């Protein structure tokens, strides 16, 4: 990580892609790197009580998952979906940057659309390495 913050344009692109893929089920969007975490969106009916630093520490495990699953017969690692009592968390990573999106209940196809929409944006963020 080069220490540069997420540009407003990249933040807008992540918000737009998530909103388009998820619609009204979107709860929150948070961008993270090895040394930073930034909440990009929080639905107005939710409280700002989540421990973003704690969540980021957990979701950074996805950086290693890219390599751990590299030669899997399942194909390339794309995303992680976690189920909770009141919704879902989807984590998408590219190199050493990622985003997690929380949602209400939705179909598996919508989670796939969400991951497919976010990954190319993460890949295109200025400073992202192409070799992992």
C-alpha cells in the first residue's frame, strides 16, 4: 500500500457499482487496505455503531485468500459472503485493497453480480499492483 487515500472518483465508482448491483438491499460499503479503513456509505436507517477497525482486521484475511486458493480446482478466488442474523457481508479484494458490502437478504445471483461489479473497480484503483 502506498499510503494514498481512496480518490473521490474511485469511492463514487464503488458506491455506484454496489448500488446498481444490490439496489434497496444495500446497507453499507466500506473500503479497506492494509493500513486504512473508510466507510463509503451507510443506509440512513442504520446506526454508526459498527467497529470498522475490527471488521477491517478480520476482512484483511482476504488478501491472503487470493494466494491460498490460487491453484484450487474451484478456480480463482472471487469473493466471500458471510451470513448474519440481520443480513450479509460480501468481501471483494484485489491485491492489497478491498471492499466489504453489507446487505439485507437477497438471492445468490445478486451476490455474484455485486462481486463482478466491484472487482474491476478495485483492480483499476490508482496504485493497485497487477502482480500478486
